[in-house]
């Protein structure tokens, strides 16, 4: 889920990349950044640590990405460092990809489920989303056992939560409201 700040940084970066006619190249770099952070718990901790010095964070990122990212991506990192928002780097990279795909008429349906989706189920979800959105759609499945069962589907700015955890939350709220009302 993108924060508004991450979305603003992503939009500004995409606008600059479009000006430079390097949007596809920067998109690949944002994919690399997002995946690298996703795969490394240590890097996530480094980026979010308020204790570590900015110079150490910058040197670490330069060492990790060395010749793999260009000046626009490094400019984004410098801007996030300067504004003390480096903890948003992964979100900005993911938001960039979403905006870039949308610009190209492609969307990604993100499905969070308690267990991995089968190929048949993925195809059913893709068909429904294509029919609803009228665009080319890719599917990204994330497994989160905390939702207990069901799924959470997010496409663009629309979210459909059919998870058991969400239903239990709603049920708990109803019980809390009834017990509050009966206490009066």
C-alpha cells in the first residue's frame, strides 16, 4: 500500500524520467531497488534506522547498487536522504512501477492470500479484473498467513477485502458496538 508521500516522490521521479526519455530504464531500476529491499531484512533495517548516519546509508546503497542504477535513481535516493524519508525508498520504487504501468495501459492486480494461488484461480482473477478494468492486467500474489483465509485484492486504487481476518474484525466491531449500546 502506497503512502501519499511515496506516491508524490514516484510521480516526480517519473515526470523527470519522462523528460529525459529514460522512463523504461528507470522502471527497471525501480524494480531492482524494490526487489533488493524486499529480499533483504538487513537492508530494510538499515533504511528505517534512525540511529545510523546518512553517510553510512548512502555508502551502503552505493555499494549495493553500484553500476546497476543510473543518475535519476541516485537522485531520488539523495532527495529521500536529504528529506529524511529514505525509509520510503521501497514504497516509492513500487509506486513508480504502478504509475509507469498505468501510463502504459497496464495494471497489476495484487492478491494477498493465506496460501499461494493455484494457476486456475489466478486465471479466474485475471479474467474478472480484465473485464472490470478493460486493461491488460498482470497478477502478483503475496502469501500472508495472518489473513487466515480468503484474499485481499487490490487493483489501482480499488481494494476488495474478502479475508477471514477482515470478517472477524467486522464481527468484533459489531459485538463491541452492541455491548456498548446495551451498557447504556
